[in-house]
């Protein structure tokens, strides 16, 4: 005879979050957003395959004044341009802001909140589902790009440590951006617009301004940990490089950790306290 | 969690673990000094504690289009003809490779040894050297020709030495440096035992037909770089540079900084210098092309800079040289 849980006992926060996680990850993976994520992450993989094919045919895929650029350099540029600057913040915005906003928009939040579970656990469970969904797509893509690009004039062994750094910092970036935009999704009426303005507007401007404003961005701490040389291919990148101040590793990790924990706590608190009015 | 989600998560994790596993195996295998690409026999004459090692594939460089264009810019020089007539050595044809090592401590000429590989008339060299006062001796089975240079009355005056190492190979340098090179070869305590230096050498040998690697502090001390400049440079442990000479000149300079932060500072310094250079070149398309070819590379503690000197720039230099000769009225032949 087994002990069935008493119907009156409300589950713990973590148990509730894990149940929401299981429910949400399926919804997230098999949704229209996954197609978008596939495009964002699939493009660098496709680019890497094309470059590798060109290289195997004896054609230097990228040349600068007839001088072929090596695979490790191209991989570093791809990490910067495709992943650190585009994929991570954009996926953070699209997924993070939708964690609660989608439920409000679909008018299904009432069903979640009517369950005998803490409201904060709903957000945390959905956040964990977002994190699993995005990291399990981004990280394999980075590994595939690495395996394709590095052998073009480089050594897998020599760049292995940098790969592990890349994987860790991308996972951290997804966690931090996701938490920040989960807060935006819980607190703001038009979170997607605000998120895009933050990522594509504020962070870009603050990063090229000399002074302390950049410390109010996630990119400042995240980009400080990238082990590859920052590209200087555009005037914006050149200016950014000239005024760049790299925070120490501990400063970056502490700042990103603080942003993530505080954002997630505030988001859970907002969800617990806020009365969501469903438009009819 | 449905079966599809489990398959997806397992598949993704598998890709990451396979990649990391491959990298880990490559990392440990790559760290071992096995199968060095720089299987250069002359490295056996470079002592293990050498501060810097340089190599040039003279034959490839002399045969390159770049060299042909450079000949149009630079005068041929009577010294080269004199060298050929007296020693029987035509630098352009008889020398294959040059390997040089700076052993540290003393000034560069005295603390350096140069190993030249090629085709030499040893009898002619020895005869000429002894006619000029050189003393012949044998040292560990190798023939040495030594001649005091500079102030011979001083207590520690320099002794220039030529050693015939083996068939087609000779060493040049100060007597103590040449003997140290022979000792390294005899004892096997050569630079191939220096894993740090060999890692650098293995990295650069495939990137160009001339290269240099070494400890940054030893080289800057020797070069007499002012302390004011050194104080403003981020700490750098090792450096490497290589060029591939062909139609043009492609190359790279690499520095191993003390840590990631120092590397990032160094990248910022280089980036700033490039930006300043681009501002100063203005609308000069040739210089602009050269500056655009400069690319900052590297990751972690490594800072790299690749560059390309296009053949068009050499033609531009040739034109400038020709115009200069006309202006001076030297009547030199303009090669074109």
C-alpha cells in the first residue's frame, strides 16, 4: 500500500517549479519560437559547413589581401558576432519576456494561478525550461561550429580551453539575459519592445560611450569574459574597442550573478504580488 | 516529459559531450612534444636556455617573387660580390637555411650564434681565415677558426669564431657562444628539451619561411627599450613572429601575455594604434590596403596580429626609390 499525497497539502516550491518545468519545456520546444531559434542558431552552423566545404576544395573561405584567414580566427569572430552579440541577447529577449506575458496574452494564466502552488514557482519553472531549451540548442551548435572551423589551420587541442570558456559564458549569458527579461515580462506591459530597445539600443550606445554607463549593461560583463579578440570590422566595433574597459573575471561573474539572482527574485515577487488583468 | 523531449535533450547533450571529449583528447595529445613539425637538425645546436630562436629559409626567400621585386628597390652591393669572390659563397645560391639563437646575458652579437646550412668550400674558407690571422683548433671533434676582434688588449675581448659543424653546416659567433652550441649538441641538452620554446616553434614553423620566437623580457632588455615605454606595455612573457615571403609578404606577430587581462590590455593597445594609423593614412589607398590587412587575432592569453604587404606596395616603393635616384642625379638604373 502506498502513501498517496494528501490533497490538501500544497507542494513545495521546488517540486512545483519542477512540475511547471516539465510542462513548459515541451511547450517551448515544439512552438513557433523554436523555428525562430532554429534560424538564429542554424545560420552559423550552415555558414561553418559552407566555409569548411570551400576550404576542403582548396579555396580560402575568407581572405584579407590574398591572405587566408585561419579557422580559429573565423571561429572567434563567429562566437562574437553570431552568438555573444546576437543569439544570446535576442533569445533572452524573445523567450524571457514571453514566460509570463504569453500566459497573460493567451488568457491561460488564470489556470496556472488557480493551482495550489506558489506563483513564484510558476515563473521559476518556466525560467528553468527556457534555460534548458536554449542552452540545449545553442551549446551543441557552438560545438559543431568549433569542430568544423578549428581544423582549418588550427588545432582542436590548442583551442579546447577557449571552447569550454565559450560554452560557460554563453550559458551564463542565457541565464542572465533570461532572468532580466523574465522580470521585464512580469512587470511591463510591452516587454518585448522594451527588451529589444534595451538590447539593440541601450546596450549598443552605452558600450561605445566612455564612462560608467556601460556598467549598467549585461554586455559589458559578458563580453569581458570572451576569450577571443574582439572584431574591429565596423566603425562601431572600432570605437567600442577603443573605449573598451575589460572588467576582471571575478567582477564579471559577481555582477552577472547579482543581476541574475536579483532579477529572478524580483520577477518572482512581481508575479506573486501583481494582479494580472486579462483583456476581454 | 515526453519521449521526444528526452531524445532531444539526450541528443544535444551527446553532441556537446562528444565535442568536449574530442577537444580533451586533442588537448592532452597536443600538449606533448611529439612529432615536432620543426624537425630542424640545426635546433640540436641551440642550447636549451636560449632566450630567442630565429629561422629563415633563405633559399625559398631568395627564389620568391618578393625578393625579385626587392632587388629592384635595393642596391645589389659590392660587399656581396666580395664575399662570393673571397669565400666562394654565393649567398643567393649556396645558402639554404639560417638558424640563429640568442643565448642571453651578453650583448646580441656576443651572446648570439648563427648556424648556416648550405654548400661551402671549407678549405677556401679556412685558408682565407688563417691568412687573416685566425687560429685553427679542434673542439669536440669539430674544426674551429677563431680570430680576436676589437680591442685585443682588453681583458675580455671578443673572439669571432667559425665552426664547421658537419657537412654543409657551419656556426658563426663569439667563441664561447659557438662552443656552447657544440656542447648542447654533444650533450643533447638542446632547445628541443625546452617545452615552452618548442610549443612556440612548432606553432610558427608552418606559418612562414622565416620566423622568430623568444622570451619578451630578454629581447626588450637587449634592444634597450626605454623604461617609459616598457612601463606602459602590458606584461608579456613570450613572443613569436613569422613571415611568409612569396609574391608579397604575409606575416603574423604573436605575444603570450601573462594573463587574460594583460592580453586584453595588449589587444586594446594594438587596436588603438591601428585606429590611429587609419586616421593618419588619410586617403592613401595603398597604405589603407596595408592597414586594412592588419587583423587582431588570438584568444585567452594570446594576442596576435596578422598582416599582408601586397606586391603593389613594393612596386610603389620601387617607384619612390627610382624617383629618389632621379632627384639626386645619381644616375642609377631604374629597374621596372
